[in-house]
C-alpha cells in the first residue's frame, strides 16, 4: 500500500515536471535553445494566479485561465524581443541571454511582490479515498488534467497542420519557409504553448505546496530540465516519460530513504544519463547536416 | 514570367552573384549551368527570398518580389526544390506532401496527393514511411512531388539529378519534361549539363557569379567552349 501511495504522489509531482519539461523540449526542438527563463515562467504563472485571485477575487478557473494566457503572451514576447534577434548568432549568446531574462524576471518579481513567500490557497481542497489511503483532490486533479493535456498535445503535434508545421520547422527552417510555412509564427506558437503549459504546472504546483516566492521557478525549472534531458531533449513523449520518472524517483526516495536526498537523486540521475546515454531515453543522436 | 535584373548577392565580404540578369518566359524550360561554386544555388535562393539582392530587381508575373517574405512566394505560385535531400527526414512521406500543400485546402491536398502518387507510384507504396528512410532517388522524387503540391506556375529545381543512378536521372528528367508539357514553367539548375540542355528550350552559362553566355539550348550544345567546359569535350 505504501508503494501505491508513493507511486501516486510521484505521478503527481511527475506530471508537474512533465508539463514544464514539455516546454523545455519543444522550445529546444524548434530553436535549439535551452530556455533557462522557462522556470521563471512558472513563477510568473503562480504570481499571476495569486494576484488575480487575492486582488480581484475572481473565480479560480478564471484566474487559472488568465494565468495561462499571461504566460503564453509573455513567452511569445520574450522570444520576440530577446531570442529572435539572436536567431543566427551562436548558441552561447542565446544561452547567456536566456539566463539574463531569467534573472530579470526573478528580480522584477522581487520588486513588485517582495521576496517574502506568499500563501496560496488550494483551489482543489478536499480528499478522495483510494483503497485505504486518502489522496488530496489536488493530487487526483493534477494527474487527470495533466494526462488529458499530454494526450491533447500529442494529437496536436501529430495530427494538426500547425503541429506538422512545428515538426517541419524544427527540422529545417529554410525548407519550411519554401513550403509557405511562416517560421516566425510557428516559433511564436511553440513558445506560447510551452509557456502556457508552464502556467498550468504552476497552478497545480501551488495547490499542493501552498507557498510561492520569486525564486520558486529555479529548482522546479531545473528538475524539469533534468526530466527533459532524461527523456531526450527535443522529444515530446520523452519529456512526458522523463517527468514522470523523475517524479516517481523523488517520491520513492522520500518514502524509502530520506527526503533530504531527493535532490541528490534527481541530479544523480542527470549525471548517470549524461554518462550512459546523453541523448536520453527517446532522444535521437543529432545528425548535423553538412 | 520571371524577370531578374542586375542582382548582386553577398555572403559577408564574398560577392557571390555579380550583376546577373536573366528571364524565364511562360511555358519554357530554362537551364542555368555552371561549375561548382559559380553561384547557381545562390541565385535560386535569392529569387525565392531566402537571400536578398543588393539593388536590382526580381519580378514574378509582373510583381516585384525582391523584398517579399519568402513564405509568401509559394502562395504567388513560385516553388523551389532546394539542393540536396531537402525532404523533412522525420516526417512521413505523406506528411511531406502535405507540407508542400501547406497553403492549400485539405480537399485540394487530397486531390493533389493522388496526382503525385500517380506520377510517382514508388512514393505511393511508401506513404506511411518516415522520409529519412527513403533511398536518395526516392527522396528526390518526393521532393519533386512535394513541389507540385502547391500547384505552382514556376518550379525552380536545384540539381534534381544529384547523386542518382543514370536510369533514375533519365526518369527524373522525363518527369520534368512532363511537368512542363502539362503547363508548368521550369527553371532548372544542373551539373548534368547535357541532360539539362537536352530538355531545355534555352540556357544560361554562369561563370564565377556572372552570366558568360546565353543562347538556345541546341546552340549551347553545339558551342565549342561549352562542350569543352561542361559537356566533357
Ligand atoms: N552560406 C555561405 N557563406 C559563405 N559563402 C557561401 C555560402 N554559400 C555559398 N557561398 C559561396 O558562394 C559561391 C556560390 O555558391 P553556390 O552555392 O551558389 O554555388 P553553386 O553554383 O550552386 O555550386 P554547386 O554546383 O557546387 O552547388 C561559392 O563560392 C560559395 O563558396
Ligand atoms: Mg548549388
């Protein structure tokens, strides 16, 4: 029974990692950038939700939708002003820019909301009983909604026109342009999608951990990044599997070893992956075109 | 149909195309031949908007296109089959074709896909296969088929015979001829100058970024300089 309990909790946090990892992976796939500002999008999502709810007392679902919209627009905006001008420069400049954007967002949040943690009310209060254990509604809703979102995303990328365009652009921008695909719009769409998923992750995260602060995106973002690398960065199913694996590994470590060791285990996994299979579980080896 | 006037293209300090002018009339096959590095691909990329000319003009069906976004030209009826295996390796064959018809409706695409399959039966057999697993010749056929999906008025092809066995080269050229007979105008860049001139109406010879010669294809085939330099004596 303990195992089932730990697995379900692992799936919950794993779903959150997976949603964030998807953003890393999709953006990496299309512009070959590890978007270090992605963690801060989670933070912005959390603060938008908190602000809208505490200030204007709008219903939770509307606050969540607003937070997703704000993050999507922010993601597109960051791409337009910070990354797009550097699209043809080397990766290092892009990476440093991403770190800069990340620090900027963190500091802006401190400026507006101070560094003090804020309390976040769980919008999925209540519990359900599975077997002999009680699970919070936050847990079940997180797992259920994330599953639906991930199925939806998979269908979007596989079946729809924009999804196919995303895959074409991530493979070869020049040829995609010759097909009449608007590469800039496709990249914007990818950033919007990834950032929107980060906002969803933020909502779920806050419902279980109830505290938000300007630096919250750091560790969460980093672990999701490890998940993306574990699954194979650039791969969408990889990000999902990677996220769930990291979540379960964390939860099992907490349950059977010590909660102090969870971070060590996560980054230990990263090191092992980098040593044994750097391209990740589902990653392809990059065959650079000559 | 296509009128290029005095275009100059630079890669940083390298002046790759130096004041080139040429034209393609409706219904023609025009070929651009020249040694490696002469600037052929650069010219095609400039016409299709991937590269920009400094000065000069490019007009397509009467519209000035030298500063239009590359992704808008497909809609105007211009199609460019790039050099090398430029099919989307990780998409399936059918998805590649759908990308070719990106700006067309789903109904048009279904009809055009059938037409492409009729022209290239080998592609039909492999429609669910990942394009990267096709042979080089099959990929080239797919690239040609994909260019037809937008129902273009002018197709620019960059070395469609590259790396293909002689029998496949003949087949590709037959198909190009058929496309032309069906009303598509063609601008053909080729290393295989003899083949290209044998199906073309007119040709231009490009030497280090300049047009050195332009004449009817049959004249170029008989020209001593051309024979020596591009037709192997
Ligand atoms: N991206 C680039 N950066 C710098 N120089 C380039 C670039 N692309 C082409 N060049 C240079 O421009 C010139 C023309 O190149 P281009 O590719 O147009 O030749 P080509 O006639 O198509 O040759 P080939 O028959 O080998 O394909 C060459 O000298 C080449 O080195
Ligand atoms: Mg070339």
